C-alpha cells in the first residue's frame, strides 16, 4: 500500500476518535503506524543508494512527511488510549 493511502487511512481512524458513536480501532491505528514505520525504513534504504539529486530530494521529502505523520499519529494514539480499553 502506498504512503498516501496509508496516511489517508491513519487520518480517518484518528478522526473517528473524536466521535463518540464510532468505535476507535486502536489495533488498526497501531497496524497503520507499523506499516508507515516500515515504509520509512524502506525509503531510507532507497535514499542511501540513490545518486540522482532530484530523486534524492523527492525521497527525503516523502520520508519527512511520513515521519511527521507517524509522530502525530503516535501522539494522537496516546490521547485515545482510554477509548481503546
């Protein structure tokens, strides 16, 4: 699954935490955060072997976006901890 789709899913699940009627699926959030971590690791290895400056810049930008979203997702997951029980 691509990074964009994973980020959309993460955003959807994190927004569900705001609503009291929708059940928060903490396992799903954790699963998506794990996938994003793997994606970031994969991009880091690609970055190490890439020679083209433009491609490196693109990979660095994608890595930064994923890292920030993971950080934001982890923080929100901790906030939703009570609803997950």
